[in-house]
């Protein structure tokens, strides 16, 4: 059995007295796209924030690449190879596209490698190349999402954490974003995807988990869950 790249092991998280995650366990293997789907308030963003080091755990452990990172600070998780594209994108609106991308590489010292990654991001997102000098705040929602993913990729992550990348986007941008996620994965980056668009998330995922009120209630391949009648009824509008 190979060691998982990410292990969320029996994790609980509280906001004050409210428990947001209940003894949650999921694994993400090297090279996979794993989707986490659930209704609003199910605990998806809490999971992502916990993995990224933005929320403390009240129980359990998070291991990355075999190392317990449960108490590792968020910026050091980036250095170890984990990069979050947050819900709501979180770009720097007054900075240009180039400056935003540069911020994604803040922990890096390898200038030649960074130049290659700028090229990679511009290959993935030609629109960002066209708008290098434009400020982030003047771009459309879809363009901002491209910028947020591009910025995360500038950190050269082994694991890309994507929190609701399709939220608020027009359909043509949603298709484009999901195609790019697939391409990024095929280029070797492992992906943990939190997404309300369950149809797209299950179609893209190698494996998926259903999260309900802070508990994992189902898991399987994307195809298995897409064919599951209960999942269809709850999430796929069938």
C-alpha cells in the first residue's frame, strides 16, 4: 500500500462550542483528483481551511507526505508543497496580474524555475498573459478565478487545494476552469477539490467523498457516486 499524499485522520474542528467537523477521515493519493461535495454549511470550507493551516484542530491529525503537520503554520505548509485557492478567490485587487502571480511564489528563491512557471501559467491561461499589467480588481469573476489558480500554481504545489472554484461563474468559464483543473492534474499536481457543482466535481474526480453536517457519509469513485440514487436525489438534481 502506498502512503497517501494527504491524510485527514479522525479530525474534529470547533468554532467555539459549535462542532463543525466530527471525526472526519479522508485520504488523497499522489496523482489523484479527490472531490469533496456537500450542501452549504456541511463543513467543506472548514476542511480546506484546516488542511491549509488556517484553522486549528480540536482532535485528530493531518499528515502530508508522511509528516504530521497538524500544528505546522500555514505559510510553512506552502513551503512543504501545499497551496490553497480559497473560496471567493482572495486575489489582491489593487495588484496587477503579474504582481499577484509573483506573490504566489513568495517563498521561492529559484528565479529560473519561477520564469518557467510564469510561462506554464500563461500557457494554461492565455487570458492572463493578455492582461499581465491589468489590476486584479478590474477583471471578471472568471478571470479572477484563473488568476487565483495561477497564483497557487506559482508555489509549485504537490497538492492544490481548490475551494469552490466554479462559484459565481458563467457556464463557459466553469467549463474552462474544470478543463484546466484536469490539465493541471495530468501535468502531475494532486488536487483536492471542494465544489457545490456536484455534477462537474464527480465527473472530474478519481474518487469523491460526501460531507453532511461535518461527517463523511459516503465515499467511492466519482463514477460510483454519480450513479448512486441517494447522491443523485440530494446533489445532482435527479
